[in-house]
C-alpha cells in the first residue's frame, strides 16, 4: 500500500492527456447525434444515407486504429500523438467547407481515421505515463474522461441544435474545443513518456507484412470479450430514444446516460485500485453479472424508476468492465508494443459497437425492442464464460502466486 502511495498518478501529463481525450470524444459524440439530421436538412438526403453519414465515422476510426498501432511501433507514441492531433484538428475544421453530400461523407471517413489515430495515441501515452503498480486505477480514471464525454457530448449537441437555427454553431463550438486541445498540448512534457521505440524505425521482427505488425496477440482474448460486451451495449446507445418513445418513458429516458455516468464516476475510484490489489477477477465477474441483470431490468422497464435503476446497474457493470478490460489488454505487453495492444483492444471493441446497431437494427421489426434487449443477456453470459476460459483462470493463478509471494 505504501508503494502505491509513493508513485504519483495525477501528474500534469496525466491530466493534460485525459483532458485532450475528453475533448476529442466530446466532439465525436456531439457530431454523432446531430450529423444525420444535418445531412437530411442541408442536403435533403434519405434517412438511410444520413445513417451512413453518421456511421462511416466508425469505419474510419477502425482504419485509424489499425494503422496507428503499427505507426506507434515505427514512429513512437510522441510523434504519432502529434500527427494524430494535427489531423484531427484539420478534419474538425473542414466541416465548414463540406459543400455537398459526397464531400461530407468523405470528410466523415477522414475525421474517423484521425479520431482513431489520436484516441489510440492518447491511450498508449497514458499507459506509458501511469506507474505499473497503479495501472488499473490510472486507466480507470483516464477512461472516466470518455465516460463524461459520452454523457455530456449528446446533451451539448442537442442543446446547440435547439438554441441555434444553424448547424454551424456546432462546428464553431468544436473549433473552439480543438483549439483548446492544441493549446493544451504545448504544456505536455512528451519527453517524460516512457517511449521505448522512438527512433523512427520498426524493430527487425516487425518488418514486412505480418499480422503481428498490426495486432498484439496477447491483447486479443480480452479484446474479443470486449467486442461481445460492446455489441450487447450498442443497442442501448443506438436505440434508446426509439425504445423510450415506444414504452412512453421519454422523460426518464433523457436522464438515462446521466445516471449511467454518475454510477461509473462513483464506482470507478473503487474498482481500479481493487484490481491493482486483488487482480481483475474480483471486478470483472461481478461487473458482467451486474451488466446482465441491468439488461434484464432495462428490457422489462415499465416505470421511470425501473429504467433509471437499470441505468445505474448497467453503469456499475458494463462501465467498470470496460476500463478493467482496457487495463488487461496492455497487461504483460512489452512497452514497445503497448500501442499495438491499445489499438487491438479498440479495434475489436469498436467492431462490437459499430456492427451492433446495423445487425440489431435489422432484428427490431422481427423481435421488437423489449425482446431484442432481453436477447442480449445470453450474449453477456457468453462473454462471462469466455472471460473465465480465456482470461479469468490465468488471472486467478497470477493472483494466487502474487499472494504467496507477499506471504513469503
């Protein structure tokens, strides 16, 4: 315990990188909830095409994450971070000059790529900044920046639409946010980052085409589990407003993500240190069980109290699983391959979040929302079993060995 206290976590670098991550994700969620409406009103396009304008960002993000893991190995996290921030700034500003639908779709793809680059870079830099003995706690706090952005972004985007007649108000606001990102980055001491590969040349074993150039095998098991969990959660993220209208709980539904975020914010300071002291299993098993229970309650909600109770339970469950899984993805990975491990986790996680709305949306006419959400409970249970088989047993052995060492 004394050792943990001696190693600082809330350093200037940690705060700055977390702030930049928050602002990047805030921009993403503002646009995600408003850009489809912008495409319909500005270019009079069909709703299906407007959906493409919104979702193609996710495809771009996947591309960005795929190339970034390799880029960090080749260029180092410092250069990759700077490149990603510049690209994200330029693509955010470019919305002012997107003068037709084709340009907007292309811009959304490029914006997604730049978002994948900068978010993977920030995840890697933060992993290098955090003391190894406080990794679970540190990544837990860092991921809270994403949680806050997830809750605040849609709220600000909708508020700006209601307050101003022109969509350009959103673009102006996002311009202010990226200027803050750039200005803040000048105070970041990148030389303090534990950047093992910074010579601009990839190690010998990564030259040529190989899956290992783009994917970290050690991160794949927990990332696959995160894919399943993200798939189960994606329906809530995409169809909440439709579900609320159907069950006549629109007013309570407007508070869903707020309650969800508060539940994570209150429990994350407990679960991160708990992982560092006792191992991941003590958090992951209860988290996935709570996620499943919350999804059952969500699918059966008939009152505002039931709905918001499900938001709280899902926040404690899924929200904490997500941060612990991210910490597990880089656990035991060589420092020079942390970028690959981070991108591997986000690639598979984003596939679950991105494919979910498309596949689940096709099932809505056949099943209805209640049955659809209830059908996600077996998916969560499968992810729990897979965690036990692929990760949990190994984690238990390591925790027992660590316990024996401490006793000795």
